[in-house]
């Protein structure tokens, strides 16, 4: 029996054309014309387009909610979903969807490309056709990103290259599959959920900020970010280290006293936060900064948006940040 796959088009380079020398999103029908091979891909394909296709740099909570609702509405009708998405914020969307789509046991594969589909050397065709094959495989049952022959867990990827076709990495978790002559799945790393009810969460909060440390950071900068939001990602050095200047620790302590949630994520691409390993992180642990362990910035930020949206109290949020909800963290 042929599998039914829903393609969800959100925009991005994969579906862009050059108009007056700049790349802007075009509609799905034009994409089908540029890629006639889609017709014989071995699956029954339907497609939907979000209300307004975008360059993914314009991604927002509203689009995430639209995408989650689209999956909810079509969940029982399709065997798998392929979301065509710009690569710039794909890691954020993949992470966010992993939290929003609780209990899914069908593949949701995000893909895109570095070159538009109409261009001869495009990477779009392979990315799309293999994503469809993976979505029809019945092996993967989670939110993933497929790009340049690699399948990644969605909440573990980071965009690392603006030019190369292999634009993504999963620095702290193995790839889930590699596509060569055959697609080789690494089943030991793929989620194997107990099939239960799906629970789609659409209450998410944008009351978050990122405070990236750098040598000689000014108090005004720290204060501005801490004052701006309820949840803050503190991007620290190395294994979670920060300046121990009194004024800095005082600002963080005051913010925590005001019920804010501060999550420690390393500026390093690989490895984990280890609060207490150095004196420069021990103090953070003492005052109540929460360790984000080995989460990517994208996973930590969207997890915080998801937990704040769920209206949990601070204690509960802090506990869940350090809990593995969807395979996003190694605890
Ligand atoms: N700016 C584009 C986007 O993210 C880049 C891409 O599609 O790869 O929508």
C-alpha cells in the first residue's frame, strides 16, 4: 500500500525565485512545476501551504502554532509529514515542534535547501525526495531534520554553515540515518515511543531573552536583558562559566528572586554545561541558575518558551528544564 504523505510548505530558499535580483518565496504549484519527479516518488502526496510563505528569518510563534494545528488536523489522515522550511531558523522550528507535538508516533521531517529548486546544481531535489522516503518509511517516529544525506533529531540540530550544502550538525547526539545508495537508519538512536494519544500544545510564550556573555560585558547590557523577560538563556563560556564580578552575581540573584528562570547554555558547539566544575560556575549553581546541560541554544530557548506557555510555577519549570522531555538533553 502506498503511504500518504502531507507536504507542508512554509517558504524558504527551496521554494524561492529571483524577482528583481532578490530571492523571495513563491507558491507551491511553481515548486511542483520545477520538480516534476515528485509525481513518481512512490507515495501519495498532498500539500498545504501556510497562510503566508516566508523566508524563515521571519519565523514566529504564530507560524509554529499554525504548523502544530496543521499536523493535529491531519494527523490521522497521513502516514508522515514533510515540512519545507528555510534553513536559517529550521533548528528553532524543529526544536519547538518537538515540544508542541507531544506523543507523536509518526515522522515529521523538516527539510529545505541552500539553492532554490529551479537552479541546476540545487540540493533541493535530493533533500525533498529523500525526506519523503523517510516520512514513508515507518521507522522514524519523531520530529527530524533531513539535510544533505543526514537525518538528525530535530531538537539536536544547529545550522553551522551559510554556504555549504551540509549546513547542519548535531553536535551532542548521533545522526539518526545516513542516505547513500540505501538509507541506513541507526535504530538505536531513534525514538521508539509507546503509541499513546497525541497532545498538541499551542500555548507558547515569547517572554524569553538571550544573554550572551563576553569579556568586559557592561552592567547595562546584563540588566537590560534580565529586565526584559521572564525566562533567560545565559550563554556562558566553556562548561558553563561566567564572570564572578559581584555586580554580575547580584544582578542574577535579584532576577531569580523576582521569579525569573535563568538557564545556563554553553557558547561552545559541543559538550555540556557542568555547573560546579570550576569556581566560575559553582556560584551560578548556588544562586539558582539552572543547568541546560548539553542542550542546543535552539532547544533550550524553545523549551523555555514551551514551559513558560504551560503556565507552570518556577519550581516546576526549573525541574522540567533539567528533565529529558523529547530526547533534547543528555541527563
Ligand atoms: N533565508 C532562507 C530561509 O531561511 C535561507 C534558506 O532557506 O536556506 O528562509
